[in-house]
């Protein structure tokens, strides 16, 4: 009877070889994983960004005029003169000011009014307001209010009580927004920009 090639000693040797190969494969697999892990740059520690500051206008009052089709926010310490002062009952002139000023005088040299919006039955020529009118040569630029093109102008002299004027058109009417320009050079309190940032057309 012919003896097989796989005698017990041969089987033992094969088993040892297979076991050794399995160990080598396991070692190599672990080594490859380590190399990949080491070659991948560790994520740099992120600097914790300061949490965004709370919206300063969040607790402001909201003025909404459904008839004219717009709304905006204003500081809580202000009043809407049209709602409190009998002299300001006009539907086409909205005046806001600090409560401490009581029923303040619109357009006074002291700038006791804080913010005013007047309505015109005709649209404004925005290019004309930028270029000047009635001998009044302003400094101006085009901006956007609630996505609508507007002309923002202010005088280069102390004329017109040193005020910022913003002209825009809505519903085939002209809108003029006015607020004090303290130094007559276009530098004014940032609260007015905050108010303008909340201005929204509601139709």
C-alpha cells in the first residue's frame, strides 16, 4: 500500500506554517492600521468661538403701519409721537423720539426728534436727491432698505439742521426717512442703522 504524502510530521509542519502565516497577517494588518492612523493629521484643537451676542433689537418695540405697508423696531425708551402727542396726528408723518423729550419739536436745531418718516404722494427721483436740489449739494450714496433701492444723503454744511435724509419709493409714493446727523459729516449714532436694519415692507 502506497503511503500518502501527508504523514503526521508533514501535517504538523503545515499546521505550524499556516499558524505562522496567520500571525504575520494579523501583525501586518495591525501595523498598516497604525501607520494610517499616524499619517492622518490629528484634528487641531478648535478655538471655542464666543457665542454670538444677543440681538440688541430683540426686545425693542415694533411700529407697524398696515396702511403704508411697512414696519420697523425702535428702542423701548422711545415714543411714537403720533400716538401720544396731539400735534402729531398726521397720517403721512411718523415721528419717534425719546420719552424724556415729551412731545418734542420736529426739525429743531437740538435734534430732539430721534427718527421721522414722511410720505409724499409722488415718487422721488433718487438720482436727483443724490445730485442735489434747490442749491443744496449733499454727499450721498445709494443703499438698500428692505431690499428696495434708496438714496442716502447728508449735507456738507450745517444746513437742514444737520440731518441724514434717506429717500425711497413704495406703493407709488415717496418715503423720506430723517434722523440727526450730529457732526454734519455723516457720523451719527449707530442706533439709526439698527433701526434701518429692522425696516421691512409687509406687502
